[in-house]
C-alpha cells in the first residue's frame, strides 16, 4: 500500500524532484521512529510503520499541490506559453466532431459527413487527416453514392501532404462494382500503382465480382490472371470467377477454374461446386449437373438446397413438373430439407402452364409438410389466375393465404386488381372488398390500392373498370382523393370518352378539387378535335365560375373548334377574350385563326393574322404555312401560294405532303397546270412520296 502511494506520489515529476521528495520522506520517517523510542513507546508494528509513511506521503502531496504553480507547456508552432486547461475544450471539440463524423459514415449519411468535415476544417491546424477523408468516402459508399465517394477520394488525392490508403480506394472500387459500373471499378484499380499503393486481394475481388455480375467472363478471367501474378487469389476470387461462368452457362470453363483453384491450393467450398452444377443446368446438360451432385456425395460433401435447387429449377422450366417434384423428394431422401423456394420453382411452372389444379394441390402439400408458403407463392398463384381471368379464385386465394398468415404485398394487390378489370361486375366488387379488407380497414392503404387499380385502368383505357373502381370507393366508405379523380379523368380522356371526362371533371370542381392543368388541357384538346364548341364553352364557363385557372391552351381548343366550322368571327372574338384575360396568344392560336380564314376563303384576313403574329415575335410553323397556302388554294391564287411556299423554305420550315398538295391544288385551280406538274417532279427529287390526293 505504501509502495502504491509512493508510486502515485512520484509519478509525473522529473527525476530530480522525485529524489528530493523521497529523501525528505525517509528523513521524516527516521525522525518519527527515533522520537517514539526516546519517549519509551513500545516498538511500532510493520502495519503502524506503513500507516505512518502513508500519512506523511499524503500530507506532503497536499502541500505540494497547494503550493505548486500552474502547469504550462510551450506551443510547438507559435512558441507561446499555453495553459493546458485552456486547450482541453478545443481538443474535446475536435474529438467530438470526429466521433460524429464516424457515426455519420456508419449511418451512410454523406451530406452530414460533409458538414462535419467542414466543421473539422475550421478547427485547429492538423485536425483533418486522411482518416477524416476516409470517413466521408465511406459515408457516401454506404449510401450507394458512388459519384460522391469518388469525388471525396479525388479530394483526398489533391489534399496537400495527405495520401489515400488502400482501404479508401478499395471502398470506391467496391461501390462502383456493386452498382455494376465495371469501367470505373477497373479505373481505380489501375490507378492504385500510380498513387503508390499496392492493390490487395480485396481490390481485385471487387472488380472480378463486378465482371461476374455483368456476365463479363473474359474480363473477369483477365483480372483473375493478374491477381494470380500479383498478391494471389483467395476463395472469394475463385468463387466469383465460377459465378461468372455459371451465369452464362460456361460449364467447361467453370470446371477448368475449379481445377486451377485446387491446383493453387485453395480448397473449394459447396458454393463453388454449386456454381458448376448451375453452369451445367444453364448449358442445358442435366446429366452433367447430376454427375457433379453424385461426385459431391462420393467425396462426402453434403449438398445443399442450392445444389438441388439449380436442377429443380432447370427441370421445372423445361415443363417437366412431375420430374421436378420428384427431385424435391430425392432431395428430402438425401437428408436435405426442401425450402419454400424449391417448391415455388415447381409451383411457378404449374401456374405458367395454366395447370392451376395441380398448383393448388402442391400448395396444400407445402402446408401439409410443415412448410409455410410465402408471398412469392401467393403471387405465382395470382399470376396463374390472371392468365385465366379468374378473379373469383384469385380473390379466394388471397383470403385463404391471409388466414394462413401469408400476407399480400404491392405486387399481389396489383395482380388482383388486374384480375378485377377482366371480370364481370359481381366478381369485381368482391375483389375490391377483398382489397379493402386486406388493408385491415386502414383508409390510407385502401385509397392507395384503389388508386393503383385506377392506374391500371388508365393504362388499358378501361373507362368502365375505372368507374367501377370509383364505385368501390363508395361501397367501402372511403373518400377518393385528388389523385383518384385525376386518374379517372386521364382514363376517360385517353379513351376518347369526353362526355365521361367532363362528368368527372365537374365532380372534381363541385368537391372543391382541381386536377393538374395538363390533364384538363388534354380534355379541352380532345373536345377541340371534335369541334364541339358548346361543350368547350360550358367547360370554360364552369372553370371560371369555380374560380379555376383557364389557360391559353383551353382557349386555343375553342378557337380551333370555331376554325373547324369556318366561323372566323367567333374565332377572332375568342382570341380577343383570351388576350383580355391575360393569356398570351401563341403559334397554335394564330394557326387556328389562319385555318378559320382559310375555311371561309378569306385570304387577306389569313395573311393579316400572320403579319400580326410576326409583329409579336412569333415564328410560323408548318401548320401555319399549310393553312395560309390552303387559303390561297381555296381562293385559286397560285402566285400567293408560291410566295408563302418560298417564304416557308427560307424560314427553314420543312414542307409536308399536305403543303405540296395545297400548293398543287392552288396551281390547278388557277389554271397553271404546268407549274403543278413541275412541282410534282420536284416532290420526287426531294424524296416526298405523292399520295392519292396528290
């Protein structure tokens, strides 16, 4: 105990001070013992002597600390005397920032890592080192942001007096490899010697694996050869090479690499053998795959589910479902318990071939053998029912699987919804109820599901199915959201059913909603093509009444409808209304006005609108020129038609077949048959094929 106290007392002092303290203690102790003897006290025990020494030590230590001046040190760079206590908070702050930086890297938060790095840069000189750069690189790599990781590696390379290490470069190689960007992974592997770094086996393995994932066997072999000549491969190196061969069915090459692996002194594991089995299955040689399975058994190597799975999958995809089931039984007999993935291979084969009765029996066998089907099993069954448009059985399957604890995922609902669109009304309603029930009554989940079904209807332009889905909302007591109305409006517009599109547009307005302008513009455009002036005016008035935005495209649709009628006055009045409402006329507006003038044989008026358009800084397009040339043709004015045609060419606008037809028509009506025939020859020279109208 005394020795421990003495050690604590003398630690941290220079040699001279420690010796003086020790001599003082010895002198005091001898004096104390002598005093005891002079006073006639009995000799002190060893414990008492030790206690006395400790007391002396304690007293001296208290006196020394109380009288000692503050401890200082000389700052290396500034040569100033700095109080250690004053420096501690700053040091602690740097340490804290670095700890946070490491935490950001573990959390894959690249942006936070950058912020913390900047904080360290603002600290004392020397706070940022290569490890700090490495942490930021790692943060981006963990977040699968290869470009961010690469950017910080380049920053580390450019940083003065700092150099990257092998780990930093390996991280960047790995993230590019995982993203399948073989080129960038190879680039950084090649850069390592230029950076003064020796690539290790991990560097090569990442690139070999990237080549394997991409099916680039030759490329993978090239890097493995370099690895053999360099640091030397390991089990992972050869395993990746075998995987590359297996992916493309290069079975002989896989066998060759397996032999080279053993020759190199690396013992293959079951994963390596499974790759060879898979390679032979990919190559279509079941007998060779089976030979390797027998080889494993003779060598005392226990095959795995994956070993048999490659064969089961090959046989099932070949349509030999009974043989595939037989392989499951052989696997079980060999002591390898079949998993649900093995059964799903056979189940999928039954469903794809439309043999749903056998699929249903196999599903019952799965449960009977103590296995639990999964969501993939459910989706395979639903895919089979969808092929047969059997919504009733699909709905029953979802219900049955849910009762057995197998829950549907987004793909399941999508498949069920597709079934619903192909079924009659009662079954469709049953499916929608199942969807609602499957989401445990959560309104948000049900709305999402119904909207997904609506999206499918929009893709197939199934207005009837979409409207039935909207009724399903009501039956389930769920309020559709703006996305629901938008999708059904898109469905109706896409199918050309403008009357139903108007109905749903009005329902949206009545509920205080508004859909995206591009969709409403499409509705106006569809009505404009039909030339339905009355319905367009009603739509415009309805949007104005509900204080919704009215765009130039909507006015253009109405102007176009008037143009189809040849009603120049109303078309011009609509244009002026549009301008008064703050909507700027565009090329489409003026082209429609020119077309209206052409329909009513008013050439000067058509040319006047083109002049006004040009004054506004707008350039005529092929539709504008076609319309004015058509006006010339209607007025039998070949010279003006030729004028506008030449102007069109000078403007760099490519004439269309309709342009030539209108110009020829103008020449013919003007009695200029020769010019018409010359133009017909010019068309051939320009590569424009004449049509029946020409």
